[in-house]
């Protein structure tokens, strides 16, 4: 994206070093300039210093060394006797906005519209204007129907939208967003990207921290951090062309660039450009012209495929379940689900479709208003039966690493099995086995707070696995992880599946869903689609999935783009390897 910026900078950090009280050095000799009106994207592995940088740019943290200038205010200079200028910080903060990675850290009231109004009220904005801002920003993030709702009763993605609306209502000159799309569905992430683009076009400076490489392509500049230092900086093309260095830093190229490299095509991150390059290089073209999405979808309604056959190996049976929080709209409406021993099931759906509520019902943390739920043959309706399920169900909630508390990894992992009343030798056996499963063997005596973000997530999961549950339930297990962390967790889940562990996971990542045996799509509190990944993610369902706020796996989306450019039908590939194999097969067939 070409950039045309007003003269000057809105933030300048020079030789900034920041250490936390526990001794962790989050930023080290970091220098960075943020231009007025630009869209700057910050990438980096978990623990690289991205969130700390966001807090420094928003005036929430002062470093230990270096200088910080925010919006023309010299807020920090370690060479001065009084390094922090509190008045300058106060003036700068009035024009700075931050959306935290976890919306629970930002929401402060029990009514959505009051929460969005909180920031403008503290800025002294007139009351009539506050109302206009609240209405405008809730509409912008598609949360206008929830203005009177209690934020604590919203889904994680809905909370994130409320937090974003609250930041926008302050009309900041600089808006810093720390992983704003980590809890959002595809539609929600696209909406936030549109909002950022419009704000940038209107002159707002955007600093966007993300683990979605494709989102970085929309930025004017990209900065890559590692261990608190700036390692790469440049346009998206300049940064992602350094594929080897990107991989070494725990990141990855965008999907299209990886496929272009696999096919030995010129580097590109543009789907249309890749399609044209492939057609030109291979001279493979469908003689009947393009077969785009519209021609393959047929416009038919997606079919819900449900296996009603009772099997003796069923671990989960949910029959016609409905649930509502207080008097608000139904979170689930007549939902049925069966999960068999050793099966892996992915539950997908737009933000607020009822995914996390379904997991809470399966974990016996809530009881349905109508219908029944049983796990391992035990119903959840009675409190005494729910107590019997302790240890049978392992629940990994969103951001489980926030639950870490013990001095050592081993103590943290041992907490669950110890509470089951097991002997010391059995607890030790289970802990060592769980740590080996997640790849943290040898780190038992380390502090969990000294681990990387991905390792902390694995440590928290090890604590659940040590209880040896019959059913493992995971809510967005890869959310907030860098590409390396996502790969490690996917390998772990594949290994657990190979060992016969039954898993149910909620995810917004279609690439995670396609790795499961079965996919359940929720839409507006009901089951819209159910089947194998091949049955659910196919061209004929593309329109329905898009309308439900979801997307297709990147491989299938690109396959349809290629067919639209004239490539013969590629089937419905769901992974990069599958798509590359189809394309390589076409070239070989044409050459033969």
C-alpha cells in the first residue's frame, strides 16, 4: 500500500529498554519512529515485546532507559534527573487509544453502552456528543443490538467488539490495537480491517499488532520484533521477501507467498496475481473458461448431516439442548451433538453463535434449560452427577496460561491430579507423562512465568492432561499464539488424537477445523452444518459459510480464485499441500 503521510512523527522511541519487576527484559535498546497517519503493523513471536511496546506507545508504561516522545510531548528521558514527565504523559494520553489483547482487561461496567461511554466521559466530552459517539461506534462494530446487554454475558468476540468501540469513541489521534482479531470470526476480522482502513484514510495513525500474517499486508510498514529488539522493518513486501529470516523469528510467510514458493513462481502475496502467474507459466487453462465459485456452488442450501445412530462408544450425547443467559436471547436453540470415543470434533461459528456456551454445557459448568447432556454415560442435570464428572472432563478455556500460578511448572501441572486425591507416585507419573506429551519435559523446575507464550499455553494444557480426562474440551486453543506456537499445539492435538484421546474444540481458524474428524457449524444458536471437513468445506457451501460470518480454508479459497482465472476444476483442497499437489498434477498432465 502506498503511503502519503503528513509531515512529522507521532511517536519516537530511541534506545528504549524496559525491564519488569521479575527481571524479564521486555524491550532492549529499541528505537522506532511512527509516522503521522500511517498504518504500522507489528509482528513477532510470543514474548517478543509486542504488547509491552503497545503500552509504551500509549503512555501506559514508562521504560527504564532511553527517550520517548508521544504526539510532540517529551514524556520520558532517562538522561534527565526526573526521567518521567507526568504532566506530559497526561496530555499525550488524552489523544492515544489502546485496544487490549484481552477485552476483559478493558471492560469496566455492566452495561455495553455505558462501557463505550466511559472513555469519552473521562475526557470531558459533552453528554449529548457522548451519546452520538456511543451509537456511532456500536453500529460500526455491529453491536448496536447489544447496547443494553451485560458485557460479562457476551462471548469473547463480542466483548472484543465492545472494547474496540470504546477506544474508537475517544476519537484518538493514535489507535493501538493489540491482537484485535484473535477472538473474532472471519467476518469480524474483515470488519475491523475495514475500520482501520477508514480511520487511516481519515488521518488516524494505526499501530496494529497481529499474528495473522495476511493482515500485515494491508499496512504501510511492518516491524518485526524479537526479544525486545527491532529485527526487520520495511514495506510488507520488503519484510516478507526475507522468508528465511521470517521463519527463524518464529513467523511465516502469508499463505499465497508460501504456495508461490512451493510452485516455483515469482514471489507474490496477491491471490489474483498468483492465479495469473500460474496460468501463464503452466499454460494450463480450462477450455470452457472459468469455473468460479458461483458455477460450482449451484446455489443449493447446505445440508445438516446428523448421525442419529446410537453407538456404545459415545462419550458425549447432547439431545435437543437449549440455553439462554437470564432473559436474553437464546445462546443455543435445539442443538444436538454426539461425540464418539477417540473422535476429534471442531465447533465453528461466528462470534456469538453459541460455541463457548456449548462447551460449558458439555463440561457440566452449565445445565441446559431444555434437552439433556450426558458425558461418559453420566447426565449433567443433577449436582451429585456433575461432581462425579470431575476428572472425566478436561476443560482448556480461552487463554489458559492466565491460570498459571505455581512457582514451578511441575507444581502447576500437579495441582489438578493432586486434588483428585491420587497418591504422590501416581501424581508424579501423570505429571511427567503430561509434560512429555506437550514437549516440556526437562522444564519441570522452571518458573511457568519464564516460559514463552506458547510454552505457557502448553504448560496449562499439561495440567489438564495430567488429570487424564476421558474428554478434552478446548476453547480457541490456538488463539493468540504465533505461527510457531500454533504449529506446536496442532502437533500436540494430532498426537493426542493418535493416542485415542477424545477432543472437542471451538475454533475460528478453519485451518484447525480441517484437521479434525468432524466439523459442526453453529449459526444463530443452531446447528447449520455437520459432517467431515470435506463435506462441510466445499464450494457448494461457500456462500452459506460466508453468510454465517465464516470463511473457507485458505487453500480452498485460493483454489476457487484459480478456477476463476481459468484453471480447470481443482476439487476442494483444504490444505496447502493438497492444493499444491493438485496444481502440480495439472502441470504434469498437461506436459504429458
